[in-house]
């Protein structure tokens, strides 16, 4: 890999932070999905679910 020194113009045009922003959005989306699933599980009167690994839960 050849490294080169950037000029001042190139450094001013360089934008950072996209990966952090995308990671934050994905984390918030994952938390929201988990919150909805947990809410639906706790508020339902009866149901069942199967999780990966063979775990089965049933409530009545």
C-alpha cells in the first residue's frame, strides 16, 4: 500500500462520520424492534414463541 500526503484542498473535502451515523441508526432501529416484540409478548393474554436453539415458550 502506497501512502500519499493529502493536499489542503483534499483534506477540506474529506468527510467523516458516515459510518458512525449509520451504526447509530441501525442500533436505534434494532432497539425499537426489540422493544415492540417485548411489549407485544408481555401485553398478550396467550401465545407461544420459538427461539433459535430450540427454546419454546408458551403462555396462557
